[in-house]
């Protein structure tokens, strides 16, 4: 098939899906919002002020610029399948245009509607909407699909630190700081990397966000990964799938994980912030291998097949 993917870069995760699409024999054209021709920059301060005023009257300069760029780039092309991620960054006219050049027009909602409610307004444009958020699928009738295992090439029984996490300053920071203090008090080694312009105790400062390609080597060097659920999302994050794909143990706050086939209490610990107790044995016992039949469905090749061929 001839496939068009329009998406945010999402730390490089979609690179793995695109590579797999090509491996399966598809021709893929990729346009990321962060790159030309979709990247938007104000020409000057006056342009920025003008755009701000226009926004008060319902105009969106960024979306309009993307509309023009896409029509210029794609007006003489046609696709068998178009996959849109973060489609809320495009205006209604753009969706109409993209659907007109696509035999099948599909969205993947990478965020819950609670976090990104504007996704709901664009849903009617699509032939099918996939979402990793179980509640949204139940309520709105979207097709449920989890995130995927980007790579299984970072397995290692040797590690430089026990617990690993990387992220930015958001509502989860104080919880991770709480866990860092707990680990330090119990002499458990950890590497917590924080994207921020200021330094914080217990965290290694990084001044630029890391792509998944840069993070995977750090995952290889840990024994346990940390996954802190956002309060308004229940779908499993990529961290979960990086862990199971590379045979890493996992500390998570997402209670829904016990409903998945790959769940094993010796590999995955549900963290209770109120009690904040992690058995010593969890750090000492090695990862228990999980049957391939419970892991394979979540590999990127099966994610691609499900997205492309689910009717």
C-alpha cells in the first residue's frame, strides 16, 4: 500500500512503526509537525502579535499554515491509507482535503480525551479511530489498541543502576522525588533523568528532551524501569512495553496492568504512594521470563498489522 503518516515526532517512537511498515512492503511518506514543511515559525514579533489577535476571532495561524503546506505538498498525490496522529493540530479544512486524497483515513489517538478533549471534535472525519485509552474506546466506540514494543534489542542481565526513569517537570515530579528519597534511604541505586533548565536533588539534569533512540541504551543498563501514570490517563505508556520487550522489571502506578497477559507479580510491582513500601525481594529477584505468546502481540510488527488491516 501507499501510506501517508502525519504525526508529532513523539520522541521517535513512530520511526519504528514506519520502518516496520516499509519492512512489510509498504511505500510510506512521513510528515512530522516538527519538520518542514509542517514546522511553523513566526516571521517576526508583528506576525506573532497578528496571529494572537486572529486567535481571538477563531483563526489559527499554525493550522492555516499547515493546511497551505499540505495542499502544496500533496495536491497531486493519492494514498491507499492515511494515518493521522495528533490530528487536533490540523484544521477541519485540512482533514477534508486529506480524506479526499485517501482511500482510507484513520486516526490514532495517542492521548486520552481527558487530556486532549479537542480530539473528539475531529473524530467524525475518520473512517476509523484507534485509541490506547480503554475508557474512551468504551464510551466513544473507538477501536482499542495499545502502544507497542519499539525494540527488543536492549536486553541485558548486567546493569549499572537498579531503577531508571526519564521525564520532564509535570504533575508526577513530586511523586518521583518521593520515590527517589525512598530508594536513597534503602541504598537502592537509581538513575532519574529530568528535562529541565534547573537542577534538582536526586535527578540528572538534561537540557534537551531525549528521543527513544537515545533512551533505549539507558534502559539496557537498568534492572527496573519506573512508570508513573498520569492521573487522567489509564492506557499503558510506552515505558511498559519497553520494559516487557527488553525483559526489565517494572514499578508502575497503573492498576490496569494486572489485566494484561504479560503481568507477573515478580516482574511488575504496583506502587502505592500512601504506603510507599517496596519489598526488598523485588529488587533482588531477577526478571521472570514471560511466554512469547504473551509478548509477541505487542511487538511493533503486530501493531502495524492491526492498524492497517483491522476492518
